[in-house]
C-alpha cells in the first residue's frame, strides 16, 4: 500500500469508498461534501460584549463540531480594567452560546483549561481515569465551570509541553 495526499482530484474516489463501505453514515454527496468543504463539518461562531459595537470588552469564539453535535470553546477573554480574565467573567456570552447550540440540536458544550494550578501540573500522568478522579484545583475559572454545570470529561497529557496538560470539560445541553 502507498500513502497519498487527499487532494481535490482524489476526493470523488474517496467519497465513493466512504459511501460504499458505510452507507448508513454517508451517501456519496455527504461524503464528498465532508471531504471537500470544512464548513460541512466544522464552523466557527462567536459573540462579544461591549458598551457598544465599537468597544468590545469580552469575547468567546467557538467551533461547531457538526458531526459530534457539539459546540467547542476555541478561545475567550474579558478586559477587567486592563486585566485579562477568563470564562468566569463571560457568563452572559456562555448563556447565548448554549441557547444557540441547543437551537442547532447540539448535545454538548465543550471547553478546556490548562493544568496550571492543578495537582497534576508538571507531573507525568500514567493513569488518566485515576488522575481525573483525584483532580484538585482552586482556580476561580475551574470552580466557575463546575458551578455552571461543566464536568471533567478528560485529560490530554502533555498538550502544551511535558507536564503541561489540558483539562477537558463538557456540559450536556
């Protein structure tokens, strides 16, 4: 077998393969669209806060993961008198995003935060389920997530560098 780059010229053949071996997931047009148009599987949407449209104070940018029926927080921030703050200052935007996601039929709102301040930061993770079970942190943004219905759904070890992990959070809509 050889490995080939998926180019626009090869998409019809791969779409035929997809629709032939798993027709309950893809018809030819659906497979072709997924392979050739990222807007069919991932879209970006965002909202911002401000006193007016010209002076934003905070934002969230999300990815719509259409195939997974999920909205995924890409990035966010809030200007608290010149100091960068995270999610806990953006409840109004999170609520708008959740209404949007529910209206689109999405089932999950996902996010992630770095392991800084967590008991696992800087350590090797050998057992992810055990690390999740024993996870502790008193960061205000983490506490805010938990208070707003999110829960830890995973840990990606060494996401940023060795010992610098990603805590994955999710909320059922």
